[in-house]
């Protein structure tokens, strides 16, 4: 790109010279970096939303040596007119075992499921667990459940009014 740098009024000629403005290059690089960061963050947040529950049996035994898992599915229903960003926490009652999901997005007027896996040896049949969600201005919602002998994922439901 060329820019008019000098005008010779007597001859009525325009002279052009290339512009090498380091400030413009810096701003351009900053803008490109900002766009890349924004696209990356949106892409990563979409992966978090796609990590929703799938119907797996409670225990899985494979030849690859994986341990059986106890699976808790937390279904969050947002009845509000706005999206909510929350923290979902599942812990096994009376133990130190817990899982936390920060930044869980709960779209308005919809239900989202989140899956939490624990080692089934740590959660015997009959053991209780609690799922809690914190959203908005420290509003808490809790639901409890028990590991049943049915060998299917345990599902709890939380509702945002």
C-alpha cells in the first residue's frame, strides 16, 4: 500500500513512497492474535458442552485392564430465560472422593447432562452421593442419590428456576 507523502504544488506532481509503520504492524499482529485466542476459547468451550452423558453401563469390564466405574449423570434443567454458568460438584458421602466441573453452561429453557465417573471399588452398592450446583450469586441446588445394585448409571436432576 502506498501513501501520499509529499505534494509538489509547483509541478502538480504527486510522489509516492511505501509506508513502513511499525505501529500498524503491531496492531495487525495483536488483532490476529486476539482472533486466534477467541476462536480457540470458543472451540474449547464447545468441547466441554459435548462432553455430555451417554448411556454406558455402570460397570465396564474390558480386557485392556480398565477398572469398573460408578457413573453419576447430573441433569440440569434451566427454566430461566437466560443462560447460566455454574459449577457442578459430585461427592461420595462420607469419603474424600469428589469430582468438580467448573464453568458448566446451562442454556436457557433446556436440559443439559454432565457425567461423573468414580472407581466402583470406592463406591460400594448402597453408598450415598450428593450432586450440587452453584450458579448466579452463590445459589446452591443439591440432590442426593444412592449407588443401586442395578449396574446402570445413577441419575439426579437439578432445576434452575
